């Protein structure tokens, strides 16, 4: 009788678990990317390529879907090999933990400077493995990209052990050698990628990016300026982060009008979320109660208003934001069609990879293996 009762209770719990799984939607999948930059003297070109391509990479990631759902995108940033860093740290600096704060990613990237030093690839990969909050879900995409131009086997931490460990954790190590392909093989960059179950690329880091300027860029960027006016900084970070948003627009434009258009498109996607400082996102995405905010925490436009007036203004600005994002997205489709045609010409001309195309290729390849698909444009 006791066995029968225990069996019944076990069955009951099993049914409850199955029902709970059916009721509670699964958490969104994650795409986690750690980028490790050599910032020694010779790497200025690499950093410039990354600045030009970062928003293209973000938009490619934003266009991926897993079982129809958009994944959360998290990017981490390290620099290594810079003589301004301490030898005790192996000349390694974690610039940014895995984060979905896209403005902060841009800010840190544009803040990188180069200075001669010792480049320890095994050490910086090891640091990224131990310090970052990597997911363990088998369908989350986890990638490390390390770029540089010195022998991969320098330093006291053995790259072979580190790359093999990453592979065991299903964190793919992709290597980007800034120089001749065969030289990168001789200097163990190919071996690092092979052990890390990733891809090996070589690029000419001194080559300037050939930007594809489309007929749609100006209109997209004009709508972006309007989009910015729907953001309202609140609390202690609000005004500073609002200025940072515009500053990162300017950083993108300093690369090219096309780069700014890519950033504008990224800002029209769900992955561009700023609930830590923007009142509209905080209320909409985090459920923050505007009536609980003190007067001195509010943006100027919201001060002196009743709770109902504040809520109406939030709804109005959210509606305006969605309208601008929709316009940008519509133009982005036309822009991408134009760019795809231009890229066909580049492919036929045999134009070599740069930092951005190397990252794009390997991410899309691995994503497809895990069942991710590109979003279907309606």
C-alpha cells in the first residue's frame, strides 16, 4: 500500500512538473560573445576595423531566432598585450563583463588605445573562461574571438590546455591572425582554433574598411535622431547615459555614415534595451512604477505632472518610439537588399575578410548548427 501511495505521489509530481513546463514559457536563449583584442602598438588598424564593424555584427546577431524567439545578446570585451597594464595581470584587462548594454560596448570599444607590450594569448583566454558568467545551456551560443599578431604560445599559461578546456565547456575559440595566413599557422593561431573547436581566420588589419554607403542611410539616420528624442533619462544615471547615447551615435558616424546607419538599425531592435536609465524602457520592460519615483529622479519633462499625466506621456513617447523604429526597420530591409547586391560584386572580386566579416561568418555557421535561423522579413 505504501509503495502504491509513493507511486501515486511521484506520478502526481510528474504531472505537475509537465503542466508547469507547459504553462511557464522557456527563458530566451543566449548568444554570448567575448572579444579579446591585442592592443599592442601594431594593432591600431584592428581596433579601427572593429569600430567600423561592431554594429553590423550586432545586427546579424539580432536577426537570429531560436524556435521563433529572439535570443538575448551578451558581449564581453578584453584587451591584452598593452604595456600600460601590469605584468602581474599578464598584461590583461577586462574592459566589460558579458552585457547586453550596447551603448556601453561601443563606449569601451571606442576607448581602446594601443601601446607596446607582451601578448599572452593563453592567459587572456583563461581569464575570459574563469571570470565571465558563461551560460551552461546546451543551446546557448558561446563564442570567444581572439585577435592579434604575435605567436599564440607566448606566456606561462599553455594555450593548448586552455583551448581544450573551452571546447569541453562548448565555448568555441575562434582565432583571427593579423597577417599572412601561413605565418599565423606557423605561430599556432590555427592550432588554437582547432583545439578550441573554432575557426581560424587571417586578416590584413591595416586595410581600411570599404564601407557600402546606401541610398537609405541618410533617411535611417534622420529617423534615429527623432528616435533619440523618445529617450528620457531618470535617476542618478539618466542624464549621463542619455549623453552617452548621443556620443556613441557620433562615434559611429566618425567611422562612416554607413556605420552610423548600422547603429541606428541596432537601436530599432528589441536587443537595444536601456531600462537601467531610460524611463520608457524601465516602465515598459521592468514594470517600474513611475508614481514611486521621487520628483528629483524624474526627467524635466515629467516634473510637476500628476501620475496620470506622467503615464499618458510615457504611452505617447513609447508609441512615437515604436513608429520611428518601424520606419527604420522598413528602410533597413531595402538597405540590406542593396548591400547584398554590392557584396556579390565584392565576392566576385575576391575581396579579403576583415575583422567583422570573420566574426560574422563563424557566428552564423555555429548558430545554424545549433538550430538558430535568420529572422524572416515580413
